[in-house]
C-alpha cells in the first residue's frame, strides 16, 4: 500500500503524500527529538524534512525505499537545525515540571533514563544521530550509513567513537558526586 501511495505522491497527489507524512510523523519526530534533544528543534527539523520530501518527491527512484529516503532527509534537517542553533548562540534554559509517574515505572528505571539523558546531552548532534540511527531505529550498518550519507566504514567508526563518548560521559557523571563530596570535606 505504501508503494502505491509513493507512486501517487510522485505524480502530484496531495492526499497520498499527506497519508505518507501522517504515517511517518510520529516516528520522524521521535527520531529528531533524540538527535536534537529539543522539542522545538525536533518539530522544525521534521517540518523541514517533510517540506523537502514534498518538494523533491519525484527524486524517489525506488518507492520501496521511501522510508530510508525520508530518514535521510530528516537526519540532514537535524544537522542543519543543530548548526542553525549553534550559529545563533541560543541559550536554552531547561525547566522540568513535576509530573506523575506512569504506573509500573520504577525509580531505578527513572534513574537510568535520567543518567542516559545527561550523557546524551554531552554528545554532539553527529554523535547522537549515529547512536539514534543504529540503536533507536535499529537500521543495519549499510542502511544507517546511507541515511547519514557516509561510507559504511565511516559509519562504524563514528558509531564506535559515539559509543565511547557516551560511555565516558556516563562514567564522568558517575564520578561527579564523589568529587563534589571530597571538595566539600
């Protein structure tokens, strides 16, 4: 069915493209949010990628690879958004509001999620993109490399470096309270 929608969208059918975009929106947003770590930036990146998809829908050679093509557009839009924010020097103050915990959500799982969130914040957008494409989207190395527009070997080395950087950030986060306690005493 998706193949038919892609073919119709390539021929200018607005409703077919709307159906494709609606089906992919939530997945694209989650992916962009993981890469950019900001709701607003993620929304902008998704909007840019869907606009680019509509403008260049005729460039889709293989309708069966539409999702991979859309993922590539999204990752490129995330890179542009990260550069735009970095160039502007925007300072964002994060404020967390108290929220009710979901049933079955233990304190340990929340602590692990918070630790990963802190570690992820220390990574660059490129490092987050590699980790998200590999671990979150679960793409094989060749497809992930195509989404990021790099060679497979380059993808593997970036994944290795990003994993090491995340591990180092998590280790540094674990050591920080011990250092703070020592300096107080």
